[in-house]
C-alpha cells in the first residue's frame, strides 16, 4: 500500500499531461475553422510559450559555449518550423486521430536515427517484428485516409515528415542535456520563433476577429501554456514520482484521446480499418521498444550492448556485444594530441633551426661576449688600482666574480649558437622519430581497441550456452562474457580403457544413443595420445588397465536432438 500511495501522484500527473497532449490536436484543428492558418497558430503558440519560459528561466540568456548556441539554433529549426509546422499542415489536411497515431511512431524513427549515427545496425527480432507491424499499420492508415475517407494523401505524408523531424530533434537534443529542461525549451522556442517567422509572413494574415475571439484566444493560451510548457514540467515531475518506465507506456493513450475527442468534438469519422491501423502502429512501437531494451546492459559501470541471450543461435562473424568505449575515446584524444606535439618536434629536428633562430642566438652570444670584454677590462683596472692602494679588495673580488659569471654565460651562449648552426645529431633525429612512431602506435592501439576489440564477435557457428556478464559486472580481456557451444561439427566425448583401444581407430564408425533419442551415426575423429591422470610409475599390468583415453566422435545430428552435457552411450563397431 505504501508503494501505491507513492506512485499514484506521479501517475495522475502523467495522465494530465497525456490528456492535454491528446487535446492539443483538437484545439489546433478547431482554430483552423476560425480563419487561423497553420503557421499563424504555430507562431502565436510559440511566442506565448517563449514568454512563459522566459519568465521561468530569465537568469541565463545565452548558452555556455558558442557551439551549444548553434545546436540550440538547429533544435529550434527542427522543432518549430519542421516538426510542429509539418504537424499543423497535416492537421489541416486530415483528422487529428491520424496525425496523433503517426506521431506515436516517432520514437521508432528516433531509434533509427541514433542507430545510424552510432553505426550499429544489429536489431533484435522483436524490433524487426515491431518494424513490420508499424509498416503494416501505416499502410492501413494510408488506405483508410486516401481510399475509404477520401482525404488528401498529403496529410498522411506531412504527418510522416513531422515524425521524422521529431526523430532528428530528439537525437540532437541529447547533445545539450547538461542544461536544464526549462532553459533548453526556452532556447529552442526562441530560435524556432525566428525560424518560423518567414513562413508566417508568407501565409495570409489572420483576421483581427480571429485573434480577439475569446475561444480562440483561450485555445491559443492553452496550447502555449498547457501542452507546450506546463505538460513538459508535469511529465518530468511524474517521472521522478513514479519512475520513467512506469509512465512511459501512458504515451500510447495520446492517439486514443485524439481519436475519441475528434469523433466527439469535431465530428470526425472513425473507421474499423483506421482503428486497426492505429492499433498495429502502437503495438509495433511497443514491441520494437521492448526489443531495443533487451540489447541494453551495463558493463563496467557504463552503457554497453549484449545482443544475444542464452539459447540463441549465432553464426561466425555475428556481433554479439559491444563494450563501452568512452574512456578509451578520451585516452585516444590525449594520445593524438601528444602525437601532434611529437610530430612537430620531429619536423624541427629534421629540418633544423630557422635562420631567425640562428641570428637570435648569434646576437645573444655577441652581447654576452661584449659584456665579458667590459668585465675583463674592469677587473684589470681594479687590480691596478688595488696595487696602487687606490681601491679595496672587495671591489677587486666583485670585478673578478662578474668576469667569471660572464665567462660561463658566454660559454653557454656559444654552445647554443653552435648547436643551432650544426643542428641536431643524427642520433637525436632518430630518437625524435622513434618517439613519434611510438606516439602514433599508441593512437593506432587505442583505435583498434575502440573500433575492433570493443566489439564482441562470435568466432564460430553455435549456440549461446551461458551469458557470463550481468548488469554491473566488470568487463576485461581476461573475463569471459559468453560461452558458445559449437553446433557444427557436433562431437561427443567418450573414454575407453587401454584394452579397448584395439577396437577404436581414427575414422571408425560408432553409434551414439541417449535415453530419449534413436541411435545416431558417429565417426571417431580424435584419440588422445596419453592416458588421463597417468601416474609417474606403474607397477603391474592390472593398474595399467584402469587408465582411460579420451576419444572424440563427430556425430551426425541433422535434427539437433542432442543437447550440451547430455549423458550418452557410445557403441563402437567390433
């Protein structure tokens, strides 16, 4: 009872958000009947929503980085003129239930975009089934709209384009997840408002009566405050209260609400074919989502993929898993930076120093030698004065010390100048080149680990016997992730004593039987050359007879009746 009370408020908040999102399609269509065009509705809705979000998030106006600001601009273009714009145009051509149903398939398109970006095209069989089901439902929706209800086919295609635009928007949204939800929405709507203005200006201006009508104004405020801003916050609160997985399936109610509301409020027609198509699309999205969830696991504390379950058949070369490579990618970027620095050092060593550097070293040497010459003259003067009792010994010591220091500086400057004139020795050049080769090899090693070693590939045709890794386990090169049993060729292991070896030869025929199968033909493939557990000394012949030899037999099992670890009886031909 305590768990029910804790999740019930979240579920109620999610239902409120879903109900408002479903009614948003009806509100948009109703505005069309009052001389408001699609982009007029979208522009006023976006403007009001941006004003509300500006009040809620006014402390920070710009993004932290210029690249993030550019991403928000792309998000605004994808969200407002493309996603919402195409959706509004679709609502002008077809009914709300159709548009809402097609938009329900947007998560599937989003998954395809993410898969394409990550070059991971391996799909679970449930995902494949979901794709086929969604495609069938789409065909039924198209037939219902274009043939049965004789609605313009453009509405179907515009809604499909809106779903694709939403997929691109959702995939790009992950790149700015570090910002708050309100700030992200405000930036998206701000750039989207700028992007949609040209479309609004090209559209016929909305009459003043339409904007001043109380019902129209109320619906515009509802669209801006409810589905656009408030429902997003309610959904986030619901996810915290009840959990994201608990409320996720409630999104399937949106097309149902839109279809029922369109039937009751707008007197839209609903046919059996349309309902079947909508049901197949929703079922297909749900099925494909389950398939994608099954391939997600956690290895080494980060997301990875385990693409095979126990008992599934695999072929040689099939990708059965992927490890997380984010840490390796960071290390590769560091190694690439080091390699660039080593490349610059090698080029400097090979080409030698520039004339400007040699001239600078020569000028520094000349300056030090001039100071040295002056110091020597000063020291001579102080010695003569000291002999004439005209100066102190301290002055003589200071002059001597200045001369010694300048001599050392001159020697160092001369060495630097001569080094720049002569360039590096061949050994030093080779050492620099060797360091560069080592740096490039480190980059290549990390690239191999990321692109090849991190992908788990089945080496043989077989069946997954055991999945050794579970969520939260650590993965390493020495850790087994899958155990795969070879199915072709299938072999059994038998043991014979030394006295039975005369009846067993490589290539000899045999029969393999179990308690549940008919005899299967087999052929001896390998005989161990040594007895197992051979003692260091054998005293008698009787002791020698207890030693056994391992025999492997290749079995013909076209019906795949034998199972791994199954006890069997082997009869060798006399």
